[in-house]
C-alpha cells in the first residue's frame, strides 16, 4: 500500500479508499491512472470488501480537473486511453458499490469517474462538466455513461457544448445523490458507508451486477467500439491535433473542420 506515489490507498473496515493525490488539481496522468488500476486490483481480491471510495486528498482544489492534456498526443494517446478506460472496466468487472466524495471541480475524466460511481456526495462548491469538445475531442466514457445517468437530452447538451454545471444542478439531474457543506462531506460519506458495511459484500456485488445487466449492452462492449472511433478516426483529424496544441500553447484553437 505504500508503493503509491500519485494516490493514497487504504483499506479500513471493509472499505477501500482511493484518494487522488496530485494536488492541487489532481490531473490524471498515465502513471496515476495505472496506480488507480493497481488499487482496484487489490480491491477486487478482497472478497469481504463492501465498497470503494474515490476522493481527493485534503487540501486539493479539485476532485479531478481531468486527464493530462500533455499526454494526449500521438506518442502516448493509446497508453493514456488504455490506462484510463481500464479503471472503468475494472469497476464493472468487480461490481463492488462505488462512492465518490466530490469537493471542488470534477471535469473531463474527473466527471466521467463520478458518472461511473453508484453514490455521489458533493459539496456546495463542486462543479461538473465535460469540456473536451472545446479541445477538439469528445469524452468516450461520458458518451456512454452520462446518458444512462442523467438522461439522453441533457447529456447530449453537456457533451456537445462543454457546459459546466454547479452542484445543485448536478443534484437536480441525478449526477449526484447529495449536496452538503464542505465540512459535512466526510460525515455524510461515513453515513452511507455505514449502511453498506452492514450488508453482505457478495450480495452487494450480485445486486450491482443485476443493475449492470439491465443495460442493453455492457460497458466493455460499447467502450471498445467508442475507443475505435476515438483512436482510429477522431485522432486522425487535423482539428483534434489543433485543439490539444492550442490548449498547451494557451491560445484559441483555429478549427479547419477537417
């Protein structure tokens, strides 16, 4: 458990806690995402574990501001997408209840992680959004998960415009379950975890598998097709490269529409 550099991982009373520890913004780079994957492997091996928690370390300004843009280049895009999407594949495969404690911004990949959780508790200052479209790309996991969580129409708007929403709007849409004051976040989290700890871990897993089975297609099946669209079509466009370059050069992108 002490071999992690970019996250903190602890197991306490049948709960695995994964704390994102690249403060201040918890930008997800490949090394960090691989560490999350390793922590999830440890969680999967613990049959008695009742739940998994995602949170930011104390003092961070964001839950996660998204995936590292500097790794969104031809040399590393495959490894980046693989390490990120393996997190969601692992969550679906192990089928343990997942709780997110969100304080500050959850943007891009951070918002996708929130969408994949079962129970989300956010503070009043939390913000959510998928701004990828402004960088000339789209969020693959959100394209699959967000319509399932908040409904087709609003999900399309958020993904196609890159609009950010505040915690009350996220609550209204069903992206989060509770909105609390920042100093109440941990207490509310413990309240939810206490309910899960009272239950059988295998039964919780079967219940979550049943919920996942109710979808028309499993995440794994759809994600493979969306990855192909992203890597083999989107990333070959000039605008995808321009969006990332413009962000890193701190300028407005000049779209060529090709």
